[in-house]
C-alpha cells in the first residue's frame, strides 16, 4: 500500500521514506491548492478596482459594501461546490474529481474577465466559487490516504502552503498588472485559465488512492448483496448509505462532526471576515499618507501571504511533533490576540507589513488543522464527504461575515472596530477543540 512506508525505513528521515508517487501526489495537491489560492486572492485584490469600473460613480462610496457582497457570493458558491465535490470524490474517485475541479475553475475564472456589470460579475464569481470549492477535500483526502502516518501532518502542511503561495503569486502579479489601466483586473482573471494545463500531468503521474479503491469494492459488493435481498452486517449497511447521510447517522461520526463544524466556522469566519481586509486596510492607511494604495495593498498581500505560507508549513510540522489539539488551540489563541495589535497598534506602514506577516502565521496558518486532523477522524468510505462538509458547510454561515464586515467598515468609518467584533469568533474555536480526540501518529480509520 502507498500509505505505508517501505520496510526498514522507519529509521530514515521522513522525507527519504517516501516514494515518487507520494511526492507527485503532494505536488499535484499543492499546485491545485496554489491555483485556488491565486484565484481567491486575485478576487480580494481586484474586487475594488473591478467594482470601481463596473459601478456607477455615484455608488463608489459604497464600494466596501459591494466588495463584501461579491466575496460573500463567492464564498457561498465555494460552499456549494465543495460539498458536491467531496461527495463525488467518495463515489467517482479522488484523482478524477481533482481533474474535473481544476478544469472547471480554470474555465470559470477566464469567463470572469468578461463581466460587463456588477451583477454579471457577481454571478460569474458565484460559479467560480462552486468550481474552486470542489478541489480541497479531494486533494486533502488523497494526501492523507497516500502518505505514511508519521509524516501525514508534514505532508498536509506542505500541501496547504500552496494556498499561501498562490496568494503571494497573485499579489506579485497584481503589482505589475495593476498599472495597466482601469481594466487590468480582467487580465488577472485571464491568467487564471492556466491551471487547466496541470490536469494533463495529473492524469498520467498521480495514482488513484488504493484505500478509496478498496472502499469502492466493498461498497459495490454491499450494494450488490442488498440488491439481491441478502442480509447485511452493520458495516455493510453503512457502506450502502449515502455518504452525507452516513456522516450524521453513524454514532461515531455524528458528535465529532458538530465539533468540527464549529472549529471550521471559527477559521473560516476569521479569514473571510478579518484577514481578507488586511490589504485594503494597509492600502487605505497608505492613501491617507499620500501614497499609492494599490502598491501598498500589493505589498501587504505579499507580506501577509508570506506569513501564511510560514504558518501552513509550521503547523504541520508542529502537529506531528507536539500533537493536533494543542497546536490548533495555540493558533486560535494567537490569532485572537494579534488582531487588535495589527489594526490598532501603529500607522507606520513598514511596521504594519511586519505585523501582517506575524498575524498571518496564526490567522491563516491555522487552516492546516483541517487537512492534518480531519482525515484522521473519519473512515475511508465517507472521508472526502466529511472533509467537504467540515471545510465548506461553515461557508453557508460565514458568507455573511464579509457582508457584515463591509457594512461595519462603512458604518464605523474604519477597519479596526469591525475586525475586533468579528475576532470574537476565535473564542468559539478555543472552546470546541478540546472535545476532539488526539490522533497524532495513529493510522487512518479504515
């Protein structure tokens, strides 16, 4: 099995015990998530300029509200697509679903460049969200199932950092694309078509998960027996259930799914309601000093995403060293404490860039708890569905966060007060995390 390290390699460094297919799986999952990151941060960076171009000048004073609306719509689409993609990955396979997801969001991103008013922009961003959302659960499940137990956290962190790398690349590209004119935002979305080329490599270089293939055979056998009217064991009955139904009827999964949902809601609201406003916050600070806001927003995006990459990777290594639970709680706590530091402590732009870097280590880096911890909580038959639910269901609530944040920024006349109100969500994550079992170093549930 690919999940197990070769005999006699336990004494070797973790990275030398991995084979070519395992490394290829990491690369494919990382790149898929990288392009997701590029696409989503491109929206954060370009939503303001796009809406300034698409809205009537009389509405420009309400741009923060419209930006929040667009991000919320994108997030809602992500939730829907993520749920569908995870369920499909449990039925048609991890590899096939990954290819379909990357093709879908490449096409939809390119079409976003042709929006002609704010409504068409909103609809296209909703469709992009559906396509983007379907990739994460697939890649996370594949990574967990193909990598060995003792390196799973590290692999998840290295996969998750693709999101931050995508953010960083988007910020860097925007630094050069933004000066090209009022329609430069369209060029960013045309660049987003390129990930489609990745699917050609995935099809020939990445194996299907052997654990999923075995679960598929067991499911088909159980369904055949059920069709013949034969009596089924409890485990066979579970295999014949719709995976989303199984997630809430299986006693072993039901309770922890509620806890997981609350923790995921914490991370999701924290990112989309607070973190996404860091570049425009620093850009607005620069504008008050007579500097170019788009330029400083790009610098802020690069600093923030550099911190995110650091946090994603560090979380995975720390989780394999210390444990899933204490590291997750520490990241929640530091994200809460660092929010007022970032938004209230200083107006010096260089110091703000440093604070954005540090804040991102914890507020964004905490996302790695999901690909590290979640696969170890659910059996193979429903793993992708469970990951998809945990990662995406909170978006049906969290999509309100950007709407609230945009409204509060306009109402309060600044970013800090809105950020502090929404940062209270981290208390929920700190309260929920102790109820999950520690799974460090344990094999995946069959």
